[in-house]
C-alpha cells in the first residue's frame, strides 16, 4: 500500500494520536521518515494500557507498524519499550524475526521516557533541535494504540469509535476498559466499581501532565486514563494552584538551587530551557535577558520540575505554561535556528526512576494491576466532540432525528488538517451543534432509515 492510499484511509477513519494533543496520523506519513518508532514507554505513572494492548495484540500491531514503515519507505523500525515490561517484550520477541527491519529498543524505567524527544534520543542517539519536529531528524513516532487503530482501519475497515482507558486510584477494581467515544468520565469510572474516597477528584491523562476533569466531561480519542484521587492529595492540590499565588511563593522562597534545571529532561539533551533562571527573572520582573522568557517555548511541560525536583514545592512548569501562553497570544514565534548543546555525561545519573517519582507523589499504593477488557462496553447516550484533534474541527453531516450505525461517519474532515468523526453507538441523533453531536442509543429491533451518505444516496439500515 502506497503512502497516498494509506493516508486517505487514516484520514477518513479518523485516526489521530491516541494520547497527547491528537495529531492526525495521516499527516505524520512522510517520505523523510527513515526511522519510525513505536512508543510503548507508557510515560505517565500508573498507566498500563499500551503495554497491555501490545502484549495481547503483538502481531497485529507489529504488522501495522511494518505497513506504515513500508508506506513511507523507512529504513528502520524501532519499538521503544521499557525493559520492565517483561511479558510484552516476550510477546514481541516471539514475532520479531518476521519483521527484518524491526528491532526492540529497551528503555529504563524512568520519567519521562515516553516524551517524544527523549524517546528518540534513547533509541537512536539523535537529538531533535530545540523547537524542532522529529521529522527534521528523519524520525516519526507513533504510539501503540494509534498503530492498533491503523491495523483495524486497514484490515477490518473500522474507523475510530472507541477508546481504551485505564481507571486507577481510589476505585474498588482498577481496570483498563474500552468505551465508546462520547460517554462521560462518570460512566467510565463506574466500570471500576465503587469509588473508595468520600470527596473524589478526577485527573484525566495521568498525574504529571493530566488535567482535572468533571464527571460529565466526554471521553475523546486522546483520553488515556482517569486517576481518581482524594481532594487533599498532593497531585490534586498542585493542579488546583493559582499562578498568581505560585508567583508570590516563588518570589518568597526560590533559593536558586538549580534542581529544576539540573533534572530537566530537555535541558539534559542540550535544549536551552533553564527553569531556575526563568523563576528568578519572572519573580524579579527582570526582562533584560529576553531569551530567558523566549526559551520557555522549549519546555515540554513534563512537570518534573514542580512535581519532583523542587525542594520548596514551587511550580516552575505552571508559571512557564502561563508565560508561554502569553507569548503565543501576543504572536511571538518560537525561536528558530537554535542548536542544542552537546549531551553531557551527567545525564546518565540524573534520570528520575519511576518508582521514586511515585513514592514522592504518594502514588505507590495505586500502582496495582488494572486488567484489560478489550471488548467495548455499551452506553445509553454519547456526546461526541467534533474537535478531538489538532487542526480544524470535523463538519457534521447528520441532523437531529437521523438514525446512525456505529462506525457511520457523522462529521467529515474539514479543509486542511482534519479527520472524520464517526458514530460510537447505534442510535438516533438527538442534537447537532458546531461543537458536538449527541446520539441516543437505540435498542435492537425495528427498521429505521439511516442518514444519506455523502453522495446523497439514501440507505436503509436495521438498527
């Protein structure tokens, strides 16, 4: 299959990065990619879905990974996986001989091994330039669930209609479940049994880079985990902090110990991001050296500085994020032609062990088995967002009252960078706006008319 054909399938089937910002996968297919990497580093603490999915579906995912490599003409395919994931590594070893261009790149159990720039260095030795894209170094990175979705799209014609999510923390039965897109956070948490704390707070995406969420928030293509924590937990309190208070605290107690910079994963790769200098300049309102502020654009927002490194429990990442947002709003571009410094020998002993990070954050007791159920559960109602990816939101092609089948395209890709959105349940469309589509599930039985296809040909379905 050539790159153009594969790109069309991925765009139509709505495949985007199954985590992070949701970059459309078809746009990552590039003939400049001589090395492609499968990311199974499971970056955030407590997350387990990628290693579980790869262990259970190793051949399917490896074959789809090979298909992507062949389409772009890659010379090398690398599976980046932590050596601690022994069962998954064994599953890969049993098939690796079938894929001559593919190799396994073993990673240490450190944070943030799954950061794209860190991962590329660990398995290839290449340093992506500050502010640059991996493709500039001839590399493209795809995560495990994304590639599994590619397999289903190419081999089974299945678009993205559901999502694997790990539910961990203060729940009776931690679990990894497959749910329809558009169901609520509350719906998913209920699948893990009773909540075991009186005043629960939901963190979507993981304790380091995740965000607080309400129970009514809909599940999207990039939702990886729901962490249920007590309101008084350290992680929750950090995410509830206010930037104005954080700035005053920094002005009062930042001692310029440099720990935030010394352990910064991007700084250790030679990128000119120095959180301690930013903290001093921001708290003193010293703008004489503008590069201190401009260099914040090279921050990956991994959160290590404020969740682990700082002995004063200050918030460099939060403040840097505020400043980055202000610079972008003002139209300030990311500095170009910035070259990294050579990677120093000290990097090897400044990696942060995942075990120590979890202990520091009070998460060790939640690091328990969360068995995966790969069968999609049913839901009575879904609210499917039209923007679940970087780029232009999809454009609705259904109206209220239409009956749709699971997998039917309910919103087509917009012009430019965009992908299609599909019904995640069999049902009837209740409401359509420029932001979302609500579908009520319809019980089995009865002949109902489905919406017209894009060529205006009417079709009849039994739902």
